[in-house]
C-alpha cells in the first residue's frame, strides 16, 4: 500500500510541478497543452493525501514499534544531518521540474505547433536538471548506502541498483530528445515527437516504482548490521555464485559472462539510437531500453564476487 502511495505521490508531484512551470512559458514557445481541470485537482489533492500516508504509517506504528521508528529516524538524521536535507531537496526539485515538464507535454500536448521552440528551451533545462539529479543522486547514495556493492545483498540495495540502471535508457532517450529530435522537427515541421517523449516517461514510472519500494525499507548504512535484522534479497541469493562467511566483502571483478553481458548492454543501447535513426516504432525503442536495464543488471550481478 505504502509503496503504491509513494509512486502516486511522485507522479502527482511531477505532474503538478510540470504544469505550473509550463504556465510560465508563452504560448509561442510550447506545444498546445490542455491539462483537464479534473486532472489538476486530482494532482493537488493527491499530493496532500499521499503526503499524509507516511504520517499515518507512523501513527499506526504506536503498539507496533514507534520507538524503533523514532530511533531509525534519529539514526538517519545523525548520518546525513543538514547536508542530507539540502541534497535531497535539490534532488527532488530538479527531478520534479525535468520529469514534470516531460510528462505534462508528453501526455497532454495537442497538435504539432511550436515543438521546435519548446525543444529549444526545454533541452538546456533538462540538461541542467538531469545533471543536478545525477550529482545529488550520487551524493545521496554515498550518504545512505556507502557500501554500494555490499548493499546489493539487501532488498534496498537491489532496488537502488535497478533504479540506477533504469536511468541509463532514460538518459539515452533524453539524448535523442535533446539533440536528434530538434533536427528532425526542424527538417519536418509537421513531425510530432510526442510518442518519443511518452516512451521516455515509461522509464520514469519504473524509477518511481523503485523509489517507492525503497521508501518502505531501511537504508543500509551498515550492511553487516542490516543483515542482522533483514533477510538477504531473494534475487541476490538466486544469482550469487559465491559464499558469504561473516561480514560481507563483495567487489566487482571482470568475469567472462559479465564482460559478455556488458557488450550486450552496449548493443541494446546502440539499438535505441539505431531505432530512432531508422524511424522504427517507439515500442521497439522502449523494448531495447528495458533490455538494456535487464542485461546491465545481470552483467553487474555476474561480476560480483
């Protein structure tokens, strides 16, 4: 329930932020966008409702471990202190602006007008926001999961790895949107990039799902300590070829199967660009993006020893 509520919260927040930002842009610099009023009301109400659910979870924890919940909160605060608050705020803001505009334009734009003008100003904003998102994401990872490789033993670490891998096709789609789509729109004024933007938003939902799931788990500040209270990830148990004795001490190494899967991952990434150049279906591109994330996941898991 709470995982779904976080997915819904992130979706409502990005839609609302994107809608507000686009209202600041003149009509001549964006495609015609019509966000139904009921959708706007739902997103505003959704932010309020889904923000309250984590508070409800704490309230429900009284009989069931409120002290542990408070202790967990104090421990997290002592690890990241004010830096964590600032970094997380920047991360959420940059992601909301970037992804919010993307989703609103992808799903609520009408017609083929003003796409070139829109891409001209959205591209630099997307580059800045994606850069801030990546930088703050790395910092947050260092705060929350300093033992990144060891953390894949735990469900949280697995979700974090999957979230990061889903960013790879998102960035590739963003590259196409920022550099290649502008050239096509300029050459073909009647061309609409809306389906490509919608395909890009598929990976956003996957990232929201991973983030929502992580929100229900304890961050692995210390993997050895976490293992005393949390079971290992079933995915890790299924794929790991070695044996763990005592404190985990995993590392990434070059293995034949890992190297082969890395090449396959690069191939799937190349096929995303190839599919655009050859004007293939966006569904094919989405499929290649998903396979990129999957093969990248197995490449890393097969390289952990």
